[in-house]
């Protein structure tokens, strides 16, 4: 593994997509910084990748808090190195009937899935624009494109993030900052989704046909591919789904 001084900062990086992206960039020589509300939850991943010779560390941050996001970026820049890649992976996938969607639920979903993404994008731009380079990645969902029954809060938040990211891409692209929004129109093959399928639908995910869900490693590969794109062929939005997914 050839190491570099480039840094990938992954915000709201949990144990599924975030961990897979961390593995992809870390094993390709990047210094990887994982930021989530409780950094200790990433210790097993840090131990795993450190044993492989990777440079990886974790930070605690509430991405909904402007001051904490600003402090995170400043600390990573000062202690680790120049941030070449930033990822915002926040979700807040809440399903509630409309009449049960309280103000608190709606606002919480917007904070996590939209507002925090804006904060991360703005702070990434604050450091990348003066250097004239960088990649900003954002994770979207089916709700980024269409609202489903029971997803009024989540759809509003994800559509809002999509609009904000599109505006960032148009503004920052000419400044050599690659901004990309990835729409995952699929169930992600993760422990949490397996649990939800079992609890909510009585489905044993292990018995589904092969490739029914999108693997986290495949999502990480997509992010890595986009980051490697030449300037004359940038992707600003991409949707991915299994071949059998109805869309």
C-alpha cells in the first residue's frame, strides 16, 4: 500500500457505508478521519485498519452543530493534514404516518439529513477553495428523488440536501472542486437493514436472491471511482441500484 499525505474526512460515518468508505480510502493510502457522534463506536474499525498499516483515527462530533463542525475541520487540517476528500453520510431515515409526524420528528430529520450536510459542505469548501482542489461527496437515497408514503420528513430532508449539493456543484465546479451526490436507490446490505426487514416485514435477508441489496463495498467502490474521475468527465450525480430493483 502506497501512502500519501492526502486526507479523507468522513462525517456521519457509521458501521455500514461509512466503514466501507473508510476501508476503501485507507487501504488506498489515504489518511482517514471518521467523525460520528461517538468516536468510540469506531474503535473496532480503527484497530482493524491500523493492523493493516493504515492511518486512521476517529473524532466525536454532532454534525448538526455549526461550531462542532467548524472545530472538526480546523482540528483535522491542523493535526492530520489537508483534506482532499470529504463525505457526508448522514441519514435520519424515519418512517412515520403523516399524522404521527411531529414537529420534533420533522426538524430532527431535516437537521441530520439536510442541514448537517450543508454545514459539512460549506466547511469543506472553506479549505478546498483556497487550495483549488478537492472532492466533496454526499450520500442520497430513494427519497432524494421521490416521496414515499410515511416519509414526509425524510423525503423533505433528502430532497433539500440534493438541492443544496446541486447548487454547490454548480458554484464550486469551476473552482476545481468536484461535488457529487450519490443516490442509493436500494436497500443497503447491512446489519441494520437486515434487522429492519426482520422486525418490520418478517423477512430473513439471508434468504433473499443474490445481489438483492447493494453491498457497502460496492458503494465505497463507486465513491472511489468518482473521486478518480478526470476533470473533463466529472459526475455530479449518480444513482445506483441492484439489477432486480424496480424503479
